[in-house]
């Protein structure tokens, strides 16, 4: 997909897009960041920009040019079949071997099949064995003209310093929840599934996609249990408040899980008729976490959580809102 469709990595995309549009691309880039945040996707977008046969002109709004995404070159790159764009990935899912790098070096020396330059994507670059890394270093030291190397890695420091110093690093931070949600929904997840996965995926689309619904449920249950058990001690409570209140999105996600749980606990607290509405698994979870908290207490807990949600909407400090909520929950439950 072209640059304009890369979701949630505006800074990296802007930098690369304007370098390409201005003819200022470096010889070698290293895309660094956690797994599943768009490094490979952006590498493909850059390759498409370089090789596109009919790039889109700069927009009136001042956006830099971009690949068209639909010409023959763009389509072949998206399918991983363009003769001038090579993805080198570990063989048998372990390491990038010296033979693979020798292949890169040999072919990089030949002219491009079509248009300007060749693009090499090495992903994950830190899986180069030492001989492979040394061989690659030679290629970087005397780069064939028109070659663009894109190293993709989660561990910049695991690369040889001599390789690092020849690459321009481009950082890819974890994805913000709204971007992650957009990506998941684009891939066909329901809004509800996407929201649940986002709450526990730590900004990684890869992690969110790898989670099935039951894993997501388990991760949310863990979060709820951790919050409730932190109510027993003040230092643990403050520590937990800091974590779930580290930013707005984190607190919104935690509140979603906490409120859903408290609602279920209240339903179970009504008595056998309410408990019958929940799955056996959820009933056991409720009993384990809340002990035998009476309905009146659970309603106070629910009120504290709703209040946190409202104060957050009024732009309260997330950490302060989290602390206040946990203190109120602790008080309602009479924990010492
Ligand atoms: Zn194109």
C-alpha cells in the first residue's frame, strides 16, 4: 500500500515521503520499533514510491507525492514479485545466511530491470549471522549506485555498530489505539473484537491479530484481577494507578474492561437468577475476584468507575482519575 494508506506512523511516513519526493533518500535506512507497528508495510510503501510508473503528484493541501498503488510496478511490489524489489527474510525462519547476502551483493551490482534503482528489504535485519552481517557491511561500504537498502528490525542495538552507522534510523513507535482499531477493522474485525484486542495488544497490530477472542478475554480478565488485587495495599494501588493511568488511552481501555466486569459482578450479585445469565467461566471469575462483595458494594464500585470515565471526558489527568477511582473502590470494599 502507498504511503497515504500506512496507518498511525505519520512521523516516519512524512520523513520518508518528503525525502523521496525531494530526491534526498539515504542509501540505507534502518526501520526500528516493536513488532507489528508498520515497519514492513512502510518499507513496501517506500519501494512502491521508488518504482512507481505513474506517481501521484503533490496535493494542493501540500501533501508530498506518493506511489499510485495501482500501476504494474506497484501491484507487483505489493504481491512480492517485482524483479527490482527483493525481500530478504530468514531461511527456515531462523537466520539470514551469508549465501543470501552474497546473492544480494551479486544482484545489487546489476542494473535495475526497469526504471530507477533496486530496493532491498532485509527483515528482520538482526537475524543476520555474523558472516552475513560482515558481507552485508561490504555491500554498504561500496553501495551499487541506485540501490536502496531498508533494514527492518526490532533490535537496532543487535546490529553491528558499523552497519548501524551507515544507516539512517527511522523509529516506529507502538501504534495509538485509534490507529490500531482502524487497522483491525480494515482487516474485517468487528468493532467489538477490535476494541477488546486493542485494550491488550500494547500498540502492536501483529499481537492484536494473533490474539483470538478467547486470548483477548483472558488478557482482560488478567487486567481486572490485577486491578482488584492491588486494592489490598496502598503502595500496590498507587503503582497500579500509575500503570493504568499512564495515558488517556490506557485508562479508557482499562475502564472498558473494569466496567464490563463490574456489570457482570453486579448481575451475579442479584442472586441465582442473575448468575444464571453468565457463563460458568465468568461466574467463577467474578467469585474469584470479588469474593462475596454484596450488591450494594458492587454498585459503589461501579459508580467510582463511571465517575472516572466522566472525569476523563472532562480532561482530567488520567493518573489522577485512576488513583481516585482505585481509592474509592478500596473504600467501598472496606479493604485495609
Ligand atoms: Zn504505481
